[in-house]
C-alpha cells in the first residue's frame, strides 16, 4: 500500500477519534500512529494531516455543510464525516496534492470503510467543494 494512502487511512481513523473525544484525543495520536504503522513517513504524514485537520475543522465543516445542503453534518455517519473532513482539508490546504488524487483517495476510503452509497456521496460532495474552492482561488488541479 502506498505510504500516503496508509497515512490517509490513519487520519480518517484519528478523525473519528477526535469526533468522539475532542481535543483529548490529540494527546494519544502519537501512540495511535506508532501502534498502527512502523513506517516513519506514514506516521509523520498522518500526524501533520491530523493536526492540520483539527486546526481547520470548523472551516472544513462549513464547506461540507454548504456542499451537502440536504444533509446535516451531524446526521452523516462518523466514517463519512471523517472522510469528507480529510478530503476537504486536503483540497483546501494541501496544494501539493492534486484535487483528482484527493477525491479519488476519499472515494477509495469510502469503498473500504463505509456503506454502499458512500463512495458516490463522497465524490459528489468533494467535487462540489473543489468547484467552490476553484472558483474562489482560480487554482486548478
């Protein structure tokens, strides 16, 4: 498995923990990543992306809420919410990752960890967020 793909899996899992435990979960992230990967690159990426996601969670949630207008964020499954948060964070703040890669990786996470209709839902929401961000910034990926 690609190191970035594995890091995304860990971030998605960490985001679920943060969703339940809040800031308290930040204190155990290092141990969580160490227990789930022996690759230093994976752990560092997962830590970086999780910290960034946590710091921008409110903004990411706002973008998701706007893009998924018919869905309340609180009513989404915890896994779908975490995948969308990670994808939104990477679309907005990780300029080194092409949008197509972010969206495809999020779809793959949804296929692996969520329900049958989740990949299409994740694709639609992240595509809408991408189009919004592209219109605001003029940046194409």
